[in-house]
C-alpha cells in the first residue's frame, strides 16, 4: 500500500490498528477555525533579508489556508491503515484516486473503517499530549499466559510481549513496525522510515516523495519537500521558503513576505512533542466499509472561508473524474473544523464547506447520490491543545478537513 501524507498545511496521521487507543482532546483557543499553526521546527536560524517595503496583510501572498505571515506547523506523521482490507471495488477507487491526486499535497486516500453504521477514521495521531490518539477499536488476542503471543494472518505476523513491546511484519508490503516497552519504535517500508524515541523526538523520511521531517522534541524542527522548506526555531520565529513565496516570521508580530514587511503576523508556536508508540496489540484485519478521501482545509479553502479556490477546483475536478469513471453510486461529504471560535461558528463553517465541495463535484458532472453534512468541531482526530493547555496548531490543522466517504458497492 502506498503511503500518503498530509503535508505542509496539515498534521498527519499514523494508522496502525494493531496499536492501542487513546482519547482526542478539544479546546477553545483564540481567533477562528484555521488560527495560526506553528511552523515546522528547526534549530537553525532563518536568514533575514532586508525588507524592501511595507505592505498591508491583505495585499500579500499566503500559504493556502493560513493567514498572512503565518507559517504552517510541522506535520504529524502519516502512515496507511494496516488493519483494513479494501474490497475489489474499493481498491479500484483507491488506486484511481491515489493516481489522479498523487501530486496534490494534503490529500489522503484509504480504505474506510466503520463501527456499525458510523464511519471512523481508523487512525492514530502522534503528538501534542504525549500519547497516541486513535479512533480505531478492536479486541486483543493473547496466546501466552504472560500476555505474550504470536498472530499470523496471511502475510502478516504480529508478535507481542506482556510489557507492550512487539513487532508487526507484512511480507507483501514489506512493512515492519518495531515497538519497545518505553514507547520508542520504528516504522519502515521500502521507501519510508519513521522513528520515535519515546521522549518527544522523531524523524520521518520518504525517499519516494523527497519529504523529510525532523522534530527535535524541544519545540524546534524542520519540514522539507522537493519544493518547500519550513523551519521552526522553537522561539517564536521561523521561515517558509517555496517556489514563489518566502516568509520570514520574526516572532514579534511582524514578518517579511517576499521582502515586504507586514504587521499582525501570528508568531510561530512551538511544535508539540511527539507521542509514544502505543503498546502493540493484535487486531484481526477487517474488510473495509468503503473508501475515505480526506482533504485538508488548505487544499480547498483560504483562511476562514468556504469559497473553493480556483486551484482547488482543479483538484475537485480530478476527483469528480475518478468518481464518474468508477461509477460510484453514492458518496457522503463531511465537513470538520478545529475547536477555535465558538461551536455555532464552527458548525456553520463546516456545513458551508461540505456543501461547497458537494456542489463543486456535482457541477463537475458527478451523478452519484451525494449529501453534505457539517460536524463542526465535534469529531476531532487529533488534540486541539497540548497536555499543558497550550495551543497545538499541528493537531488543529489535522482536524480542519473535508472527508468524502464512498460506501462499499
């Protein structure tokens, strides 16, 4: 299975249904949905060019989904589901969508998991509260009297000890997960390596996409792709460098955007420490209930808006082609926000965004039966704040999303 990640404008997820569960937090930080998220972290000071002019915030370029001068947070790591097997129809939709949208950052395509009639994300989120957060559910199978055992399911072998350590190996996908009793561990595939030290530090490397993430565990770190570099110095300052946009955030309310000085730029919050691997458990893989396509808010919308951007319309056009060619009979569009602002505002924004996506897909020729629902801030997939009560922009970025659920057919 191909690894997909939410990149610069969202926090990412590890989906490992063999891992233990946690609880999602929710909070009420300042401002509105899509409030500034911290820049990916680094210990290197960003260069500061000499500003050439002063500009109003409304006249400068922004990272999609973010405010002027705001730098995206360092992403949490995202790995594919390992406990859900897609049906043949699901595989066709997943393969087609993954191929069509491979070049679009911030889009995740995976088999969906349901609890009865309700969709659950099946994902485990690392970072923000020192633990893993998961919406999966399942039972543990223990074969040894001391809490240890071995499970073999097709090409998958899971070994686990009573102290929470263990391994997960899939010979088909060449995936290996090794977890130690202290919560440290490693996830490896032929192209991807992800590590946690159990104390808040971690690294992510994807040789296929050219992406690297370094979280130093002290609020600083870096995130790089083939076209973008984000630096978080951990002291309120940071930088974003892309093909046509450079932001130097000074941490004092000012920033240089392509050489122009602006005021009221949100400072770069410290990146949250990464969590630990949960104790290894075994879950018997289940058949998916359909396909889940998740689009982070920055893929579709500007900060706090529900109008689909022109470039986002192109992305939805590709998705419409996928749904049409696959002869998808029905789809559900769900809007979600973080917990910033009040519940009424978030509910309204989530509904408006879900309706906007549904309307755009119908305009692009999708004939599937389609409905749109807004859930506001009620279904977070990551903590909105850290364990100490401080803001967790990376977690909030993950919660700001639109999901398209295609039931199995």
